[in-house]
C-alpha cells in the first residue's frame, strides 16, 4: 500500500478570513469531486492571504499516485482561484 501526500501552499487574493475561506472551500470541494481524494486546510488558518492544503490518496501503485498528484496540482492551478506558491510531495509505503 502506498500513501501519497501533496501539500499545496496557496496565495489567496482575499482581505478577510470569510473571503479566504470561500475560496478555499471551493478549491477543496472541486478537488474532492474531481479526484476522490481526502483534502483539508492544514495550515495558515488565520492568514487571509494564504492557505496550505493537505491532499492524500492511497493506492497499490506509486506511479499511479505520482500521476494523480501531478494532475491534482494542474487542476488546482487551472481553477485560477488562488496562486500556487509551493508544492511538496511525499510517498510512504506500508
């Protein structure tokens, strides 16, 4: 079993936490719907200008996970709701 973790740091064009959370909720909902993965905001919770999303998927094939995480990164970038500032990928085998 391979677990793929994608940590995406976003720059959000928002002045209030309410505006930021609206953008983050849309990114999370659309990503979950499109890829059937677990997604959560994991850092920068009180920063209206940024967000860190944690995205996790499980498979028996590491190459499949690498491709899926790459497609998720492209998908979030093409949503154009927030700018991707940093990406971190990690794979653990159990």
